């Protein structure tokens, strides 16, 4: 299903109506309806990580787990380590003319503003 040589992934999903969600220690945020990309990485077994993110019922461990029940995944893309998780998030942000809406979402362990991208069609 996924290339296990890849280490970076992007989960594309849509939220159909505005929602406010408490995201762990980050706080509560308004997630407007629209399209999102969540960029993550897995050094080993990327397939297991992606399959976990796709599940609706699970213990909340990553920021994406808090909003996953409200979004419908449209597709998942994996990437080689040519670009790091941070570089890929920046590249997709520019490609999709994205907006950052939640500071430190998925990026609490780096200097990036966020690894969650909101974009219009």
C-alpha cells in the first residue's frame, strides 16, 4: 500500500462544518470547514503510523488524533526523505497556498509554526 522506504507522509482531509476542538495541551481552536493537510513522519513502519491515523477510535497521542473524528480523509501521500517533515510541510503550504491556523499543531518538537495546513480548493 505504501512505500516503506518513505519516511514522510501527508494526510489530506476535509472538515465539512466549522468545529471547535480542544487539542491536548495546545488549547481549544476553531477549525473552519475546508481542506487540510497534516504532515508527519515515521522513521520506521510508516504504514502502521498512517493506518493508526486513519482509525477513528483510539487513545489520543498525536495532535491529529483530536480532529480526526471530524474529518474525512480524501487521500494520503508518502514521500522519500529527500525533504524533511518540516521542509515538506513548507513545500505543501506554498503549493496549496495554505494558511496556518493552529500554532504548533504537529510541530511541538521543531521550530515550524505548524504541520497542519488549511487551504481553499
